[in-house]
């Protein structure tokens, strides 16, 4: 599939943009691990601080787009935003219980769940390559979940629980993608991001209130981490990836995202001296291979 036409050649090479985006996204797990704030609070401020700079752009340049949004579109936005909130909350929490390598690899498995969901709900075709990729990824997930128990090597306070939370995060990311797919076809990028992230922020705010967590009583160090999560993985990460989609194949972007688990694992090794177990390395490689096959096997690639 040829990349979409954006009109003008980009000032910055898309390859450089993707490299910057993957590096920025790889810092997300590290910043979450460095934070001592509750995971729901960190997720709330990541989403909020990512959205705030986009709000003035929305009202200056996209007012007409807002008027054209239907109730059906808002319904998709609510589903997408709530799913994104659960994704962030569960993934951030998983980093408290399992290794960075396991958490980031498992949460990155969302393309596998997107393929399964699209087949079940939208009756989309699953090619042989996609089916093989799903099978390989599931094998790797099972290996990552039980391999360390069998070999006696564990990283994290409760690896099975943390891995399960990361998988919940992957499933919810898939719901976010599937719910947003239809919406994104009719709504421009900035209105889409602001509306969905707004719903996500409201949902996370409710999570924080229900848990009785403080909203403001955090030291300056935590606020810098919250800002870092928004600027790094948020603006320089996912925003740049959305920009790159206008200039390169979506398949290339999907495969490039496999660099996040590698980058996050290397950063965790350097900063926390967190050495992944052999079972995690082998199983994680199998998961990434499965994701690669699934992404490359899409019929529109």
C-alpha cells in the first residue's frame, strides 16, 4: 500500500521522525517506573498534559469540524477514550509488578488483538500470515507468563499479575484502535485526538476519585515526570507517529513500533540494572516475531 499523499514533501525525513518517535515512546515505561505517584494519577496527567497544548489549535483551526461531529461519532469517541484510559491505567500499574521488558512487550501485542477483534466484530479477513503471527504471538505470551516460573527466575514483585495487567492494556489498546478506526475516517486528527483524549482524561479522573487518591499533593520531581510523559511518549512519540503515517506505509510504522520493547529494555538495563531473564528474552522475541507477522500479513499491505 502506498503511503498517503500529504501534498508537500516533509521538511524532516520520515525515517528520522520515526526514529525520534520510537526513542521517545521507549522512555514511557522508564518514566512510569521512576514515578512514585499512583499509576492512575500518572496516567491522568500524561493524558491531560498531552491534550492541553492541542486545545487552542482545535478551537482556532477546527471549529467547523466540531460542528460536524454527530452523536454516533461521539459514541465511538466515548468507547475509544474509555478503552484508552483502561489501557493506560492497567499498563502503568503493570510496571509496578513485572519487568519493563515483559510489560512493554506484552502491551505492544495490541496488533494481534486488533486482528482478532476485526475478524470477530467486523468480519475482516485474516490471512495465513496473520493467523501464523497470532499463533506465534500467543505462544510467546504463554512462554513469557510461565517460563520464569518453570526456570525459577523472576523479575518483579508479582510477575504473573503484572503480565496479566499488561495484557489487559494490550486488549484495551486494541479496543481503542477498533473503536477509533471508524471515527478517524470522518474526523480530522486534531479534533479526534482532543475529543478521545478528553474522554480518556475524564475517565482517569473518575478512577482517581473512586480510589480516593490525591490530585495535587506531589513533589516537583513528580510533576516533571508527568510533563516528561506528555512531552516525550505523548507529543514527540505518538504525535510524530501520526504525522509519519501521512508520509510512509502504515506497515512500516507498525513494524517500527517493535523497537519500543527493545529500547525500553535497554534503558531499564542501563538505569535500573534490570536484567531480563532468559525466558523473558526468548519469549519476548517470539512475541515480537508474532506481532511482525501479524502486521505484515494485513491484506492492505
